[in-house]
């Protein structure tokens, strides 16, 4: 399954230009098998997204992009989020207690929202190595860090507009039914980043990019 693991919907992410229904229409057009709605510091879309997922028969997983003092972290498996900005170790404790996962989002993006090398200090479950809104050089820095940490690499669009959806995504095993399956696949390292090409989604050959 090909899943875009970092997508923002309006109005629960007020900087997004896409309604949930538009996201799913576009996802089907480009060949995604599922999407993850990860709004900024919010799980408010969860009930509506899960109801819509059942209605149309298309998997929609709901996490969140949480802005910690160290940078943005994608989380899955939480029933509620911190009520204020917190340190990453506090958020990671919540994630571990819930049995969820935490992924460093665009760690080297140059907008003061990436964790950068501070991600090495925390018990993360993965690194968003290929982010559609981050330049190639800084994505490759994330690849290097993930490999040094022995963590799974994920890909995602971080889309706020329809034309950005699916630029990067993540391969997951077939048959993913719910958020628990997604969490388990990341913990087991059964994922890798893919990119959208004219021929469809293809595995990202980051070693070739690194040597270019």
C-alpha cells in the first residue's frame, strides 16, 4: 500500500487549501491507497475522517503534527494531545504510554520547525526523510541521520494544496486496516519512501541521489 503519511486538511489546519473530500478525490486520481491527515496540533478531524472513510471505503488514518519546543513531530496512536507546547521528551512519553509512534517531521527544513540533530536524543520510531515541501539537500541530511540512528525512513507530501499531494509517500504492507496496523508496520521497519513519477509511485533510490 502507498500512503501519504503527512497531509493537512482545511479547516482543522487553517493554512491548508484542501477540504477532506478534495484530498480523497485527488488521492484516488494519483493512485494513493490511503492518506494520513496530520493537522497542526489537532485531532479534531478524527471523527469526521473515520466516518467518511467508512462511507467511501477508502482508508483514512488520523494523527497530528505536534510543534514541540524542539520541532515538529508526527504522532499516531494518541487519543488526545498536550494542551500547550511541550518538550519532545514529554510528548514521547505520552506516545510510549499509548503504544503509538512518533516520527520527526522534515527534521532539517530551514523554517525553525524541524528537530534537526536534536532528534538523535529521543526515542523516535522513524524519520520523515523525504518531505515534499523540503529541498533535496535537507531531505538527504534526514536520510543520513535516519540511517545512523537505525530508524525507518518515511516519505510524505506535507501537502497543503492538491497539486502537492503524493509528491512523496510511504510504502506499507498490503492489507492495512486501521491505525494500529500503521503503527505496527513502522515499528517493524516494514516501510520505505516512494515518489510520484509519470509511471506511478516508485521507490526512492536515495543512494543514487546521494552519489549524484
